[in-house]
């Protein structure tokens, strides 16, 4: 190969390698090496590992005051995944479901850690959400209806793909509850809990207060000593 062709090939690799690496990170399957949470007997415990995106981005020793979270025994852990959301955040999802014998989901708990990628994320604020103190921590709380088709490339789309890959079916869902804990100053990291319930299970009992009171007892939070 001539020197000119070699230089051209090297230039092509240097130009497109970052994009290829981002694409690989977005599709990286979950495994014990890359996941930040350890799951033992339905209990999620935070553990420090390097983030997916970029050298020099520091490890996270903990999630602020949050050390572990445990759903009720009725929920089954079905899996996890870690990926980059639209090149702005390193995200990790852990999904638990309560389902019938035909794998129709009755309830779903979706736990997600996000770290904004420096220079690409504006951080997290949730200024319009309600504030609630729950399990000794401050949470931003929001109840909102969800459509049947989340935006392609979104975390909602990733969640539905994971659920479907495990053989479960999501029926029409009632408005979802989202709780967000911001563990560190600056708003570049968040821990999010989203709870979904089949509409047939709750009827029209979907006001903010009713939904919040129903959901907050679905899991236990352990804060750090």
C-alpha cells in the first residue's frame, strides 16, 4: 500500500473512530463488568466502576446518600442494560416486573442511573416537578401519561426493547410516576425511579396523590450511614 493511501486510511479512521465508539457504547450489552449496580436477591447496591464515555471521567464512589434499593418480593428482576442516550448521557437501567402467567406486565419498576457527559449535557434540574421527602431523601416527583410509542433512541424505547426481549408484554399503562434523586451538586448525575401500572389494574385512580401513595410502598430505600 502506498504512503498516500496509508495516510488517507489513517485519516479516515481518526475522523470516524469517535462516532463508531459512541455507537458501540450505545449498543453495549449489560454485563457484570460494565454495570454500576450489583443485583443480589432483588437488591440493587451501588458500586463504583468507570463510566462508559471518555477517558479521565472519574469513577462514582456512591450515589450520594443512596446506597441500595429493594423492590417488594412480588417483583421479579428481568435484566439490565447500559448505553449512551443520544450522545448526552451514560445511562444504566434495571427492570423489575410483576406479571401474570402469560407474561403480561401488571406493574413495572424501572430504575435508572444517568451521568451527563461533560460538554454534551446541560445537567438535570426538574424545576417544575413537585418535591417530596421520601425515605430520608429529597425526590423530584412527576405523574404523566405515556404514549404507546416512545421516541426512537430514548430511554423509554430502550426499556421497552429490554422488556420485549425477555418475552414480556406491556399492555396499555396508566399514567406513570417518576421519582428523581439528584445526589450531587451541579446536577450532572441522577437516579430515577419510574413505576408503570397496567391501566386495567388501577382503573381511573390516577391522580398525583393516589399514584404517589400507591407507588412509594413498592420498594425500600437504604441510605448510607
